[in-house]
């Protein structure tokens, strides 16, 4: 579904698109059934064509270090709160490690990891009372 895989879309065919969209629909249904704030994350790609425009976008450099560039879309629901960005202007030292990652058997897995700083920011934005409890490591 990501633009980074566009060169393979014609090889994979219509069935692959159908299966990918089916997974998105299943995930969306599970999220909605949970009645909790939810988000689905996917890189820039065709999901906005087949579903809708994303609610938010972000780059990892806005939430975490090392500062990396990889614009990612967020589709959200049930009062999901997008966290406030830590950095509002792209710093000069933003890297392209994710973009320029060499081919390899685990490349796709490494590229698809949600940045830790963003994941933490999402958690605290949607469950702010956790930060204030004595059981939470700060």
C-alpha cells in the first residue's frame, strides 16, 4: 500500500490490493469495536485513494532521535489525540537512514518499525493520567 512498493504493484496484481484492503478493513473494525482511541499507521501510499485522506501525518524527526525523515500517515478514530510535536521545523541534521537502507531479508521489517518516541508520545497523549501515576517509570 506504500508508495515505496509502487514498482511491484503491477506484478502483485489486483488480488494483492484486494487482500491488503481487506486487512485494513479488518483492522479498522477491530479498532472501532474496542471503543478505545485508535489509529492506523501507514506510509504515504494508496490507502488515501482507496479509503480516505489521513487524519494526520508525521515524520519521525518530529518526535524522536535519531532524527529521521519518513513521512507517515495516521488514520484515527474514537477521540484519538495526536500528540504535540516536539520539533516544528526540520532540523539540519535529519538523516535518510530509513530511505537509503540497503536491500536485505529484514529491510521491510526494519523500515516498518514505529519510531519509539512517536509511540510513547501517542500513549501519553491518549492516556495522560498514566504519566502521573506512581507505577509509571518517567
